[in-house]
């Protein structure tokens, strides 16, 4: 007797964005999109994003919850040299471990700041890690990111966070990257809701997202199909195009 086919393993990650400046609107977050895109290339799906203030209890509570229901947890922000950079403290407390100075982080920072005014007490704060943590290389500013099991603690500055992500590329276990294609049409979303629902149902392994808009005095929508299988993806796009034509509408390849 043949065994039933098992579904492909889906790896998920959460992103915790930390910082009063994000919540106040003074700083616009750019890390969500770059982390999401990077994760997709690793075959990992970003399942949720949470933004919290610079508060020990709020950060700790979010870390415990997000870590428990995802394969990976990424955090951005709060690992700089100032007193309000408390991400390390909050995560260490949530995990029940002390904060220590990582010897290699200290050496890296000492070397980096040797010609930049020396390693001050404030700068030394960037060598603090939860006990047992590993470092994530940062080629830009010397101050490393931190890995603590399935938690990855990144800088809040987007270009520095990007460097840390680059250092992690192809090092995490994941599945197949999610592929996507877009098809557009000058049509009201409600007019094709049944078509989209039935097409997605007929193409197992695909997901269809509908994104309506109003331009030039007309209503339209772009339909984004996502799948880890290129064959399923192409078949689903073709089915939407044929369905739109069957209803008397003109599909636009790659969207409007």
C-alpha cells in the first residue's frame, strides 16, 4: 500500500522591529521589505511582523511569542552604543541568560575603532551579547550582529542590516523559494472574484493575490500568483488569462 503524499515543509520566520523612532514616525522602516525579500531567496516565508517600543518587557514578551511559533526570529534595532539600545538585555532576560562581553566582538571593535578615537565604554556596549551567542559578521561598521539559536539580532540601520543578512546567506535551512508572476486587467475585482477563487482551487500549490486600483478614471486590478513550482505558476497564470478573455476582458501580461 502506498503512503499518502506529504506536504512540502514550509519554513517560517517572524520579524520584530524595535524602536521608539519607528512608532513615532520619525524614522520610516525599510527593513521589512529587505528582510522579506532575503528570506524568500533562502526558501523561508516571512509570516508576521511586529513593531515594539524600546521597552524591556514588551521586547521580551514579543520574543517569547514569535520565537515559539516560527522556525526563525529576526530582530532589527536597539543594538547600538547608547543607553536606550536594550535589545540584547531584553532578549537575554527573555531567554533566562546573562549578558556578557563577547571576546571576539570586543577584539573586532577594538581593531575597528583604533584609528577612530578608540574603544570607549559606549562603543564596548556593542560587544554585549546574551551568554552563548554567536556573532554575525558586519563588514561595514565593525559592530557585529548576534545569533542566539534561532534568533538573529540585526542592526536597525538598513544598509548595515543588509550586510548582516548577506553574511547569513545560504546558511539557514529552508525550503524552495517562492516564485511569483503578475497579470493585470482593467476590471473591477468583484467581477472576477469567482474566477480567481476557482482558478486557485484548480491549481493546488498556488496562491492568488488580488490588488485593485483606480487610475485614469478606471478601475483595474493586478493579480499576483505565487508558488514554489514554476510549472504550477505558469499554468495558473495561463488559466487566469484564459478566464479573463472568456469573460470578455483583456489580460495584461506582467500587470498594469
